[in-house]
C-alpha cells in the first residue's frame, strides 16, 4: 500500500508552489531556450512554406516545354498524357502558323494574337471560367481583351491570309469570347483555342483544304505530326522526374526543376540546421534542468527523508522531481508559446507590406505546438528520472540529522 | 530461542521489541563507532529513556528501532506492533531489501519526533500534523484540532511552519507523531533546542498525551535530570574508547 499518487502529486505541487522563486527560475530558463527555438522554426516554416506556396500557386512552374521542335504524333502524345505524373498535355502546331488577326465591333483596331492550344483542364485558365471549344469559342488573354474592348460573350471577327498558287487569299471566321484568361496566364496578346481550330488554321496556311470550315485547297493531310506540345506536371514535385523521363526518350525539355529543387534543398538544409540547433538546445535544457533537480534532491534531502520516515515508498519519492519537472515543462512551454506568438506577431507585422494577403513569414501549425510540448516533457522526464532515482535512494537515517 | 519463549520470559507482558545481539558499525576517516545491543526488550505501553552524551549512539539505536537504519549484524530483531498479532522478523525484511514494507510499518505503527522540526515547509501546521493520517487515508475527525488544543498551538493551525517559533514547531512535530495513533513514538531529543522552561512544559504535555493514548515511548536525551520527573525506564549503556581514540563502542541493554 503505497501513498496514493493523487497525494504525492498534491505534495509535490505544494512544494513547487511554495518554492515559487525557484520554480519561476526553472520556467524562465526553459522559456529562454524554447521560445527562440519556436521563433526559429516558425521563420523556417513560414519562409520556406511561402516559397513553396508560390511555386505551387503558379502553374507555370509545372510546365515542361521541349527545347527544340520535333515530330510528335498523336499516339506518342497520348501515351505521354496517360502518365500519372502528367496532368495536362495538348499538342502545339507550328508557331509560325499559330496567329490570327482579330477585330471587334467596339474597337477599330486589328489585333494580331498568338494562339495557344488549350483543352479541358488547362492549368493556366481559371478553373471556373469557360473553356475554348470547337472552332468558334476562344479564351482571350487579358491584354488582347483590353485592346479589343471585349468581354466574355462578345463576338469577334478572326481573319487570316495565305499565298496560294500565287494568289493572296484571306478568310474570315466568326469567333466568340468564351472567357478572358487571368492576367498571369499569358502576358502578351494571345488567345487560348482548341487544337481543332489550330489544326484548321495550320492546314489553311499550308494551302490545304479544310472542308469543315469551307476552305478549299490541296487535299487533306493524312498523317499529322506536331512540332511541340504544352505539358504540365501533376505537381511541382513531379517535374524533375518527368524531365529525366524525357531525357531518356531523347527529348530535351525546359523546366523549372532547378528552381523547385533549390527550394526543396533549402527546405532540407534549413530543416537539418534547425534540428541540430533544437537538439542541442533541448539537450542543454535537459542537462540544466537535470542538474538543478539533482541539486534539489540534495537541498531537500531532509524533507524527502521526512516523507520516507512517514512511510513514502521509493516510487512515491521518485515522483517528486518528476511531477515538478513536468510543471516546469508545461509552464515553460506555455510561456515560450506566449513569447513566440508575441515575436511572430511583430515579425509578421513588420513584413506585412512585402507579403501577399494571408501570407506569414513566421508561422506554426497547431501540431507544431503539440510536438514542442511533447519533446519538452520528454526532456524534462528524462532529466527528472535521474534525480528521481537519486531521491529514491536517500537513506533517511543519514539525512534526518546533520543538516 | 523461539518467539513464544521470548515473550513469555519477559515479566512485563507483550513485547513490542525483542532485540538480541544487534551490532551496528560505522566507520569514517579511520574513526570507527560500534553500537552493541546484547539484549533489549520493550513491552507494549512502556516509556523508555535512553540517556547519554551526544555521539554515544543514541540516535543510531533509535534509527534501528525505527527501521530506517540497517543493522550490521543481527542475532534476533522482532517487532510486534499489535498485541494479538504475530511478531515480525525485521532482520528478514532488511535482508530481503523490502524497504517499502519497512516504510509501510513505519507509516502504520510509528511516530517519530526529530531533534529539530522536520516539518515540511510547504504545508500548513494543520497539514503537517495531518501528514501521517493523510497518507494512511484516515478521515478528518477533529483529532488534529483536539491535539493542537492540547499542545497549545490551535491558533497556528493555518500558518506555515516558518511563521512559528522553534518551540511551537516542536509542538507541531509532536502533534504529527501522535496524530495517527501510532503504537510507538520514538523521540530523539525533542526538546534539545529549546530553553529549559519551554522544554519542561512541552515534555509534560507530551507525556500526558502518550499516557492518555497508551503509546509506547522511546525517548533519547542527553541529560537525565531533564527527564527524571517523567517516570521513564532508563536503559543502561556503557561507552568505551580505545586508547588511540579510533574506536568508540557503546553497549546498550535493558
């Protein structure tokens, strides 16, 4: 029949409160180690997080472009599109043929726009906006829409010309603005159109007939190949692997893999550095708390002997430094979190002008606080374990007197 | 010698302690001290005094009797806290290292008054006095208040020990040793740090209380004249010093 744990807890707590000056010192010492560590981790997490967010936010970072033009047929492109790490792929027609002259009723200007092949799920277009469809519905870039003074739903006249058998020919086709693309999608004057339309325009320029548009010319092309394609990886983390896969197929591609890898490497390095600092810090705290608790056992030798004398068991006594170390851990953690929130608030305030809405330089997630508490408690328990072992071995007879 | 024989052999009834050929040797820095107890028998309800100058081994004997000091060698060491219970072989407890069981025996049957206070500074007087009752799970039944009244410290019950004088703290210590109605109270010079007048008053209170509660008392004191009025049975002891003064040996029996 040992002493109920509840009573041991109560006594250890009373002791902790009674010696509040000592306890405050322990708590401050812990907060002095843990607070800066939280700020450091918050900064690392916030800065790297913001960089990764920026990378993820801009789908352009997931783009993979062949460096030079090649001859890709539909079946090859289809096999690439089916890869799980590819989220979007459309073939490009020859860029020299991929332009059209647009005019609207509201504007006297004729605007020559570049045509970008697009399709369902184009990552550069707003997911809620309308898609280019068929040979009439197109999505204008912001700058082209401004120059033509049109909005979604307006109609446009598209025209293109060719030299055919020594004659200059011009055709017109009616187009509808399905949507206006976000500004970042394409900076110049351009239009996202279906591959069908692009193929038709290319055929026309090549002097071939396009029966579905009513354009006459030489007979139709039988086997079509494409010089290039628009490809977006599933995520920024798939870019490097895709680049390597293309290299194996003999296709040199241009990617943002280097920038992505830079951020990833920075994240890894900062994390490693952080953990080195954190481990040293926690180890130091553990050691200093352990030393104080150890010395405490000496200081309280007589009191612990009295408890021994009235029948406290070995384990009951060992709980004393344990309970008190846990108090220090929890209070020190709480103080450190308070300090962190204060400092993080100030840092974020200072940086607010340089950041986007909702972005934070110094940031922690709820589970980070939990991990910090768990680690601190573990360090405290280890420190207290040694002291507890020592206090359990107090021989009351030797300690009751002489002190 | 069987247990039965030993208790029957004693004229004063049921024995709480039966000790034979117990030796404790201590050595530090080349100076040795040896306590020998060829024979010691203490009956239930007896009031025993152990008188001698400091360093003669009084505290050593008290600690052995309180199970907080392991004897070096033991002929027999039996403890029978309950009149109707079987005597316990303390030597076996020590040899088996059953320190927690020794702690349980202390908790249940012993009260210990130290030379100075030994109160827990973080507990109030009431909580200090209630400590043993509390760990035994005894209910609040007015015992503490009654004891405090008798010891003249009722008005201090809610103070911390640091607010009390030395004499008042000793009264609290006595109260704590008695509060859980132990079978035995061991007191190691409980009034040595007090002025003679206060010492006398406190000892008188103490004896009154143990008489009232029928508690066995083992009291150590450095001067017989302080306690001869209290009606205690005095244990005999002789102390020898070797010629080079490197060995002190005390022999106690009674």
